[in-house]
C-alpha cells in the first residue's frame, strides 16, 4: 500500500474507534457477553490495543515482540484503554508521516515468532490497521449482545462522507 492509502486507513480506524467510544459506556465494558468469542467488550478493545504494542517494534525498529499480557485489572475504563491506544497510535502516526512510499515498500528481514520473514513497513502497517478493522465486527456483535442497538455509521462509505447517515 502507498502512504496515502495507509493514512486514510489510519484515519478510518480512528473514526470507527470514536463512534464506538461515543455509544459504549464504561458500564458495558466488563459485562460478560454470553456465547461470544470475546467475553467482554473490554477484552476485544484491549486486544486491538495490544496488537499495536506487538507490531509497533516490528514496524518502527524492525524487531518483533510477543503480544503483551494484560492483567484483569489493567485497562478497564474507556479513559485507560483510549490513553493506551492514543499512545501507540501517536508513535505509529509519527513514523508513518516520516516515511515515503519507497521506505514503506522496502522489504526487511524480520524475526517474527521465531522465523525470519520479509515484510515491508507498509505491509505491516496495513496488517495492523486491517487487524483492528476486522475486530470492528466483533464489537458491533458484542454491542448487540449487550442490548446496545444504536445504528452506527461505521461503514467505510460513511467515513468518506459521500452518503448521509
């Protein structure tokens, strides 16, 4: 992916995050959702944030790290979760602004899960942002299971502003 597309995907994931934050109160984050792959909204949100913790070193420093562990009492409010996400996204955003298309496309040998694999920074940024995007469906399903039925304009077309919500 080229830099403009990565920047747009970066902005889109922020747009959706802010929509979730707007309608999901702290009081719903820790409620157990029956029959879900994610026990709580908080667990899915924190997983998305921890993916940044894992992949940022691979993107910025070309050094992969394992997914960090999070304790049950860590990151339990929107303020805490959002602060952690804002921190890692700021690092990614700063790095992305500093690279051009050539640097984003350059392949690097990286140690990932004990294997040497070749990836470009652009590919890993796309992977990370699309990972977050993939979990947007999990969050909307969890919302439905928790009785939050507000229609959210989180489809990409709404982000583009070409269609009214």
